């Protein structure tokens, strides 16, 4: 099975920093979301696409580990990797590196499920995700 | 015409403070929104009520003046006052005071218009707002 | 050993809700922080107090599980419980309930470490925390 | 006198959109801040540079006008222009355009003053700003 990964570089904004002068821990959930966006763009699995297929994909679990602080104006890179599961879920792993030294700053993962537009949980994989997996995960 | 006012006390949260140790200027738009909520609750003009009448009331103008900084854990009070206009608009004036000294910390105003659910601008006052004004503004 | 718990009721703000009409997952890290504030207030362990003792207590781990969505204007209650550890860490467990039905909406935990003002990690428990534990955790 | 302008393109993030499906009005103060960053980078007047000269430059006034809504995934461009004043202030004007149609979405301005590290207001222009004006505003 192929490994699907995206990455994105970003710079710490003034509004993301707290009174200790480091990035507020809550800002990392935003970086993770930006990474999912980036992944969705590259692999055709954005929120809008999922929505157009008739589904929501809300988070049911989010885990973050903070290794080193980031400061205002620091440059960083976030890597997102698709973690395969047979369940009707989307799991992503994240790593944030400071730049240019490439030290690990934070790691984490997120788990999403699928709801239909009436907010019913999908126990079975929505067909469009089956197709997506066939397209993107199969070794050719 | 009666003067309609609400007020609310609040405490500065850690996440609202920037690396200078004072409340980030962008947080004040949140305090203003909280004040509109409070007003909506007291005078039956909340977002949900407006929505149930078939309308949105988005901001078209927001003005903020910052007089003194607020710090983490400071206590403050926000006052919101309805400013009458004959136009199909909602205008509110805001004053934020530090506590317990009651010094003015910030002032501002906001202007909202009415859109129907198809996002068309209402040039005439929606009937439910006419009724609202009759109920709340008329001196008895 | 005593069980230390705090709780706080809150109402969902307009700005915390996303385009699905439910609370954006990132907003929960703010609710957790509010709960830590509440705990700090009741048990004399607020950020400012920790800071005055010469330390920071940044998060090194944050875990969130989302069970049910919260919507704009929903009322909720967050419970925070101190989880004892012998390590030089602060661990808290969180439960968010919707009101008035008291259904579990989200759970999670956070882990904090202690840094001195030069951002050095404290491997041993800072003395003021030892005293705090003696004061608050000891059965009398 | 020369006209100093910067601009930046950006895409609307999921977290910036409210339950009406449009960008929450409070998010615009973040776009303005991003534009100031961009300006600071191009014209050597970033927050960190100001800080290193011994000053803060907090906002004392912020004005926003919302002309058209932006939606999730919309692309936009923000333009920031330095507005000259003889006073010890920094004034910027902002215009946000939707892309690719280049319609005006929002406008506004911000006013900043200078404080020294003890939070005293500078009535006279700090020397480093005098030099900056000489360097960047003078027609050669």
C-alpha cells in the first residue's frame, strides 16, 4: 500500500503566541487543520468534496504532544500522513518540525468519522471513500 | 424613546492575551459579540431569533478604539447600547470598563444589516424588527 | 487521597461554531483551559500563582474525544479532575456534559510540566507544588 | 512622497467561517494583522524590529467595513498601504479583494501608537521611526 503524505511550511503569526512568548497550545489544532486542507487539496479529499458527496467528516479524536516551543516569526513545517484503517474512519498522523533545523516540535493524530447530512453516523464506508482508497492507495 | 442597554462582566482569559502580556486587539470583537448576545437575551433579539424570522444580520461595519490595555485575569465590564436609526440597520455602541476602577478601556460601535436566507439585502425594515421596535422602544 | 474537582457551566458562543453549525473541534481546547482556570481559582493553582513561584506550566500533551456535537446557544458543563502522579507533572481529566440532559459530549486529559523562567525543564517537583500537594491532597 | 504598499494572497480556512457559511467578522482583524506582517517584512518594520528598538506599537483604533461575504476556500488578496501622518503614529489602510474577480470584499484602517517598554506613550516620534521614514518615504 502506498504511503500518502503532504507537507506545508508556515510562519508563526503574532496572534498565535501567548503571554509566555510561545505558540499557544490551542493554535496547534489549527495547524493540523491546515495540514488536512493541504492533504485534501493534493489527494482530492477536501471538506468541500466530502460535503458534496453528501457527508460530513467531523473529528472524534484529537491527540497532541508538544516537544519544543515555537515562537513568533519562527518558521515551521508540518507533515501529515494518512494512516490506513479498515474502519469507516479517516486517521491522520502529524509531525511539526521547526525550520531550518528540522527538530521535532510537536506530534499528534486525528480521527474522523463520516456523518450523513442528517448527522447519522456511517458504520460502513461511504462508497466515495471506497473509490478514493482504490484510486490513491492501491499500488499500481 | 427609551434607551436600551445591557451589560456583562467578564474576566480576561489566558488565550486572549498576546506576547506583550495584554489582550490581543482582535479579542475585542469577541467581547462585542458577547455583549450583543447579552443584549439579544435581555431584549429578545438574539441571532437565533432573527434567524427564525427568516433573516441574517451580518456586520457591515465595526469600529474599535483602544484606550487602555487589559491584562490576563483582569476583570472588566462591557456595556452595550442600542442606537436608534430609521434605516434597516441595527447599530450598537459599546464601552468596556476595567473593574473595579471603572476606567474606560475601549469603545466602539457596530452596524448590522438584514439579509434574507438567499443573502439578499433588505432595504426595508423586516416586519419583525418593526414590531420589535414598537415593543421595546416606545415609551408607554 | 482526596479527589480534587471543579466544574463550570458555559454557553456556546456564536464565534465557536463552524459552518456545520456545531462547535469547531479546536474550541474545546479553550473550554479545557477555562476549566483549568476554574480549578486554579478554587485550589489556588492558577497560572499567575505558578508564575509568581518562578515557573511556567506549559502543556506537553492534550487529548480530546468528541462524543456528541454542541450547537450555538447550547448550555454545557465542564468537569475537571486532578489526576495524581508522583512525577513532576500536572495531569487533569475533563468531561463536558450537555445541559440540561447531562449527556457526555466530550472527554479528554492534559499533561503539564514545569519550566523555570529560563525554560529549563524541572525533573524534580518544584517545592511550591510539594507544598500544594501537602495542603490539598492529604486526608486530614 | 512615495506610496508604500504591500499585498498578500490567502485562502479562507475552515476555522474562519461561521455557521452562516461565511467568514466570521472577527477573522478580518487577523487578515489585517497578516497584512501588517507582510508590510513589515517588505519595508523592515516588523513587530520584532520595533520591539528590538525598544518599543511596542499597539493598535489604538481599528475600523472595518464589510462589503461582500467570503466563503470557505475562497481566494482573496489583501492590500495594505501606509498612510502618512506627522503624528507619532502608524496608520495603515486595507482593502481585501475576492479572487479571481477582484471585487472589493472589505476595507478598513488601523492606527498604532508607540509605547516604550514601560508602557509609556511616546508623544514624539521615536528616532528609529524618523530614520525609517527618511529611508522609505523620501523621493530620491
